[in-house]
C-alpha cells in the first residue's frame, strides 16, 4: 500500500542506506522501515548517521550546495572515516520507497573526494540517479570532462539540472531535525551570534509558531495540550500569544493548590515540558523524514515509556518516517518496537558497524518470545568497559 499524507500527496521513506567512509562508518548497508531506532554506546556514531540526511538536505536546499554542506562540517577530511586509510572517497547511497516493504522508486548515489591541489575543495567522484532501476543520471559525463569545475557542484542542487528527479531533491530538502535546547528557547537574546541554518535547537521556535497560520496553529496546540495531560496534568489551556511589544509566547494555565490557577509562559515551563512541546509540534508539523535525537531527555520514566506508541500514532496520521537515536530503556521497553526497527551500532577499530537487530537469530528469537528491545538489545550495545571511580 502506498503511503499518502493527509492532502493526498504520496510520501516516501528511506528504505536502504549504503555508506562508505562516512564519519564513524567505513562500510554500512542497512534496510530500514518507517520507524527507526538507533541504539549504541556514546560516541558510536548515532548523530553522525542521522547527519547523512541533514547533509543531503544541506546540499539540496536553497542557499546550500555541496561546497557549503562539506565546508560547514569542516571539509572532506572531517567527514571521511579515519579507518578509510588510503581510500580518499566518501560515498553515500540512498534508496527511496513509497512505503515500507516495496521496491525503491528512487536511488541516489554520490561520491566525494578532496581536490589534491589548489583550493583543496570537495569534488564529485560520481553522482548517479536511478528511477525504477533505470539510470537517469551518471556523472561525470562528457560535459564534466570538458569543464572540471562542474564537479564542484551536484545536479541535485541545481534547478536546471534536477528536473527529471526533482522528487528526490524535494525529499532531501524537506528533512526535519529539531532538538530543543530549553535555554535557547526561553532566552534567545542571551545567545548572540550567527544563526544556525534550519534552527535545529529551537532558538526561533516561537517565531516558527508565529509564522504558522492561526487555524493550523490552534489545532496543533490543542492536540499537544491533550497529549500533555499525561505528562503535566496541571497544565491547561495551552495557547499562543504576543505581548505588548509583539514578542511571541506560549502561555498556559497552571493549576495548583490555590483557588485561582496562575498563568505561566514558556520561560516558566520545565525543560521537559518545553522539549515535549517541541517534539509533539515536530510530529504534527509535516510529512517529511523527521530526525529525533534522544527525545527522552528531561522527561520522567513514566512519560518516556509512552513516547514510542505516541510517536507511532502521530506518524501514522502524517504518513511519515521517523528516525530516533536513544539510550533509554524506558523508551525501548514498548513491545510494539520490533527488531526490524532497531539499528545496532557497535564501535570497532575499523569503524562502527551497523546491523539490524532482526538479522541476529538469537535476538530475533528472544524478541519473538515476548521480551522487549530494552531487555534484549540494550545489553548488547552497552560499553564493554564501564566507568569506574
């Protein structure tokens, strides 16, 4: 069955990822479904795996491009795996399907290396596109051979060149990432400096709400208020307002032991409340691939244990794919999380290895017997050496 979002447009999911020499990973080839959990010890590469999709977004988005995407990450030498040794090429290959379990419609592959001399800028080794296994683009081509400067840009980032596969470009451009840092949201003026493209940490989250059409904003905040009742039962009437100076705020009634409940704004909300609001807003905001890092932070165990089914419910409504990195046993205790959803990251001297937990016969047997991912998978991805005082 083809997945469609509420307005009838067909959505896509990343169904397979192949990496070579990308950051922590010397070699990766994994299948994925519409809900993906990344599980592994600290510094194993969970964030770097998610950054694959942010990197492709940064190439495809207006004002981005290959050069900026690589340079923003410190250059080719910073994204190239240390275990690559003499192999200079970084490769990413993404397969896009219209729903889980169906053959991919699109396949995009890119290879990058650093210019040997001169400005040492990133250069394309190859760029390829397939649609239904028929190749549409295969670079370098004859024009690239005549003008080597063309290899400093992808066709993905060029409107005049990506017409035949703009669906891929649109998909990458729409990738969402939000990891709310409560201090940034409460006091954005206290953190001067250049803005980070895409506002990944929520510094302008309230401005984002302000730009949302009023009817849509009210509907989403009502759904968020309902979902928050479990986590913060005293919080009522979540709303969006602007103060006398036109500054946007979130406001809610906070019921307590006094007869008359008091109103609070976002600077009085707890870290957990703000992070949960940001998470729920992200899930309701679009139908594109959503990347979440450790959504359990600042939340108590009882709430975290309900996150997985809540995320599943909201993502089904939007017809979207969600990728989540987590360390939380409470989050992974949900029996609805299957082994086919879990990517296990295991560091080694040759870079981090990634495999589906369902590919391990013993893990599959234990999950099939009724144990949870928290029971079976987490112990296998714990650091081999515990910290000692």
